[in-house]
């Protein structure tokens, strides 16, 4: 019921706003002249970093509220679970109209909608990672914060953020790479029977694919390779190396990530000069935030008062959910009928089968590879940047070549879609397993070597249990990414060729393109239901197993 109510509330906003679309200021396609590529690259990069900044701010606020507020946790986590299962096109169908209404007659509305779509591809994974670090903080650190009588603001910046930096950076890097995958859908927007294109690499690739010009698609791929490598070398590599200062272990690893850019910045006076004007700001913020209280849980609340508050809170939430679910069911029944849910769920079964095949295959292939890379520092130094680049590259730029191969070989997209989905989702497992293997404390590795534990015994008793929590994070993210990737993988256009697979992704794509809001609601509900049920029945149980039995 809560799922239906939330999705109905999101989608019902779009037609109710009744905003006029842009007259002729936003073209349906951008120019494919290669001379425009540098400008397009800068525009796309700017949108990505604005969305990343918004994701970090959202993560700090939302994850902290979910971890520190007892009642809010019961609402915020299920809502986040649903939001991460809503595909990017589901958000676009709402936000395009909403943002245009905020900025009528201006392309700024489309820019905001595009950035928000990229934000939805980043934020949820980062929020879950930071929330997990908050709820798994060592008890002694929590007690130390109370003994030192830190304010909530001081605790956040001196304990919460430092303890969550490493998982936040690694998941931010993966989320940033995953957002490249949806750049074309975010910049070349097809919604409500309207087509709008913003200058950027995604819209350029979409236009080149529509023309069927593999040469121009190759130009886009070449520029994207330069962009991805540049961002990893100039931004993510330095941030990853810097985050190692927050790692807590008894013995220091023989080798750790290095960055020439970070070394240069550490020797440079520029960071100090830039930070000097901000120094007086921190004491002022400490004084400003002191009225919010100390970093300790409230005491002295009677059990009866606490139970009364819980009952009142649950009653209000239940009433809102029941009302939203009733309105949603009435809306769907009066438009497409309840039978649409059955057909959408049947199509979801086909997509679910593809997700299962993809997850199993990626697990068998990439877990051993990830362990090998993560547990060998010399290999990590060279392989990790390559993996970062592969994970960050928007795989849907390769779809035209895959489509041409499918057409030439007579392969149905019903099977080919598994490969297309894997191009964007498999890296989550590899990346998280590498992170988990590299995070194994050096003293444990040395103990295994000292006792000469090797072969299958070493894998069964040491390696697999050590990387299991990271694998679960990668698995749930990869499965969610595969569901989202089905939106662009089950409907592929290349020149005159239009391939469609039987599945829920194709159902939602077609409903979004025609602006059929009842079917959008039904499709998103079906996809969210599959994702949420799989998470609750399978992945969450593995999470609990990882926390209780395999946590280092």
C-alpha cells in the first residue's frame, strides 16, 4: 500500500501542474558536428558534478536522520528502498513538467530536470553506504563522543563523516560512473509525446545513434574515454588516496593508493590559501549549532510517553498511506483497469529472469577477479584505475555496435538485452569486491600467511567471509542497476532498426514516451515491487548475515 501511495503521489504531480512546455527554445536533437564536442563535454561534466554535490548533501542529511532519529528510521529507509527502485525515466516523467513550471519559457527548467535525473542515479547508493557506516560505528567511539560532550554538529564532522568517508568515496565513485550510463536519457528527453535535447555528450550520442552514423558514435566514445580518464585521474584518484587517512587498522598496509595530483596539492600552497578565509567560519558554526544539543540520546522519557508517541506517529503515517493507496487504485481503475497490473507483473517476470542470470554470471566471473586484484597491492595499483574507467564508461554508447551485431547475427533482443544490461551493472560487483578485499586488515593477511593457510581452506574460512559484506553491497547495487538498465536495454534504436525485448523496461519506456501516466504508474509499481520484494526476501537477509556473522 505504501509503495502504491508513494508512486501515485510522485506521478500524479506531473499532470496536475499543467505547465506549458517550452515553445521553440529547446531543439529535439543537437547538432552532430564534431566541432561541438568540447562544448558538449563541458556541459555534461558540469551537470554531473552539480548532481554529485547535491547527492552528497542529500546523503548527509537523509542518512543522518535515518540513523539518529528512531521514528524517522521506520519511514525513511523504506522510502529510500522504493526510491532506488524507481527508474530514471519514472522521475523524468514527473520532474520535466515540475521544473518547467518553475522556470516557464526558460531552458533552466530542463537543465534542472536533467540534473535531477542524474542525481537520482547517484544519491540512493551513496545514502545507503553512509547510513551503513553510521549504524555500524564502534561502540567505543560512540561512548567517547558522549564522554567528550561533543555537540551533534561536532560529532557529525569529527566522528560520523570521517568514519564514513571511505565507503562514501567508493560508492560515490561507482554512483558517478553509473550516472554516465543514463546521460543520454537525461539529456535527450522523450516524455509526454515531446522530444527535447540539451547540449551534452548524451544527447550527441543519441542523435548520432538515431542517424545510424557509427563514425560519429565513435567520436562520442573517444571523447567519453578522455572525460572518464580525466575525471578519474584528476578527481577520483586523489580523493580515493586522500580517504585512506581515515582507515582504522592496527598495522599499516605495505602499499596504499597514491596520486600524483594529491601529492602536488599537498606540496602546493593553493589549498592553504583557499582554506584561510574559511577558518573563522568553523568556530562560528560550532557556536551556532550548539543549541541543537549534545551528541547523546535523550534520557528521562517515560515508557508510557514513548509508546504514546509511537502509536500517534504510526497512526498518522498509516492514514496518509491508506489515503494515497485508495486514490492511486481509484485512478488506475478508472483509466486502464486493474488488469494492467497483471500484464505488467508478467512482463516484470521476464526482466527479473534477465536480472537473475546477469547477477549469477557476474558473481561467478568477477568475485575471483576482484579478490585477486584487491589482495595484491601491486596488481591493485595498475588494475584499479582500469576498473574505475571501465565502470565509469557509459556502456550504452556501445549499444549501436551491439545492436548491429544482433541484427547481423539474428540474435533476439530478448537474449541480447542480458548482455546490454550487464555492460552497465556488472561492475558494481567487481568494484565492491575489490574494495572489500583491499580493506582486509593487514594483520589478518599476515596471520593467514604465517599459519600457511592456503587453497580452498583459505578461500572458505578467510577470503569469502571477509569480502562477503562488500559482495552483498555490490550484489544489491548490481541487481538494482540491472533493473534500471533494462529501461534502455530492452528498447534499442540504431538507424532504421528498432529492437524491442519482452520486459518491463520496454513497457515503461513506451509509456513514458507517450505520456501514459496510468501505465507509467503501473509499470513503476511493478518494477518497484520486484526490487523491494527481492531486497527484503533475499538481499536484506544476506545483509543481516554479513553484519552478524561475517563483519570484520
